């Protein structure tokens, strides 16, 4: 029987830029929509049904002495293909446990840096989805920003660091993934924060994020002020941590900018998006390190797996920040939009508390890339 490999092991290989050969046996349309990327990943797609009788269709693409990781949707078909490859003399073959479904949920914590008074900041990279969340810990307390649905990972991490999760913050009402912030706040007795302008339809209690009401985590100051930063949503809010890090949510990415249409108001919010990017952020220090809530391209992963960039450098090279005319900017952000995220309307409704899908349905709703950025 073929050996299996965990999502954790693959994540480490990608972060360490280890060369990986992946044979993805899903249907081509599923593969084209979403696949494992990053580091030195080489992916070959050959649908499972083409390999039922023989592995000949991939014989000229694979070497028998190289490590091969076979991937499918849930892990069943990949095991069968891995067995076939072993029978044909391929020496080191693995099947990804749980397939792409499991890959979509994996969170990899990466330390971004130390904070004042002994605190530290971690970025949780969701490699299979392109989502980024943040864990701030200081003096026995922790805050999590843009918490993913898989909250057990954060609890285990907090236990390892011997800190109590006290604050759960969302930069905006998400449309590409289900927030775990409210759920985790209820479980640990923490406070859940949401921008009030994004929360007009929510069905639950929350603490509003307001400019000037800084949030203290142990000895670390998470500043809400001065950045109310609408554009991706009307309530989008950014955070400055220790005057060093700028958490931009879905407003500004390393290689792109946020899309303004996921609540159906692209034309209305273009002006807000431009104001945030070309005025509000411009008033900040160029030395702030931008930490976004998503990434769209494997090339955005740094050497250690982190996704970050200096704000001044983004103003020099990010194409979304180089458009001088307002009409040209409006055209760019309304015409260069990728397909909307899978089930984004139901994801928004879930995050509002209007519907409560079971866990399997939530997993299905989140399948696929995040698609929160304007395409270049």
C-alpha cells in the first residue's frame, strides 16, 4: 500500500523551497481552477480516469527515482494511483492525506517578528487558500486577526505559548472564507470585534471597531487608529501594531489591490478604495511592513514562507498603486476582476449569522482560491 504524506509535511517543503513533484489526478477543470503552488513545486495534471488501465500517460513526465506526491480531491483516487506507480517500479511515491480538501484547511504558523516588551507576531499562512491570519501575543495574552474557520489550530498554538486568547478581530466581513472569530471568542470567553459599517445585517452581538479605540494585548498596542480604510468593503479597517506592522486586510496586497465588488457595490466603492490607497495609506510611514489578509501568487511567499512587504516598496512597484487618473483607476478595478469566490454570497450570509451550514457544507463552500484581488 502506498505511503501517505501530511499537509504539514508538504507545507514545510514549500516554505523551505524544497523541490516537489506533484501528480494531480483531478479533472482538468478542477486543476485549472485551483492547485498546489509555491516554492519549487512542479505540478503535472493527468486525470485519474486516464490512469485506470496504465500509468503510460505519465511515464514520459516522471522519473522512477524521484519523489512523487499524488494528489486528488479527497485522498482516495491518489492512493490508487500511487499504488499503480509503485507496482510499475516508481521508488518513492506518496499520496496526500485528505487530498485537496485537507490542503485547503492547513494553517502554517510563521513568526514575523518580535514586538515591544517581549511580545511576538505570527502569520498563519493558509497555503491552500491564500488566506493569512495573525496571532499577536504579549505578556500572557493574545489577539487573533482574521481568524480562519479551523479554530483548533489557534487554540493549540495558544496553549503552546501559554497565552490566553482575549481578542478576536476581523478587518472586514469576509466573502471568501468563513470567519472563526466569533466562534472562538464564544469558546474562550474573548471579545469579538467587527467594523460596524460591515455589521449592519449581522444577527449577533459584537464589539465595534472604532478609530481611536486602541486594543491592548498584554504590553502590545494594536492601533485601530488612524485607519478606517474602506474600499474592499464599506467597513474595512486596518491595524497598526507597535508602529511597525500595517495589517491591510483585503485592501492592499503585495502584488495587487483589493476588489470592491463582493457586496455588489463595485461602482459605489471604487472612490473609497482609491481614497484609502492613494490618500490614507500615503500619510503613513513608508517603513511600515504591510501584512495583508491574502495573497494570490506563489511568488509572494518570502524565503521563510511569510507574505509581507515594506509600504514604500509597494508604492514603487505595485501596479495597483501606479494609476494616476481616477477614471483609469475606476476602469482597472471594475474591468479586471477575476471570477467571484466560490459560494461567496452564502459565505457572507454565514459570517452575518443568517445561516449556519454544517461543517461539511462549510468546507465545500470554501473550496477553491480566494479571488479577493484585482487582476493585473
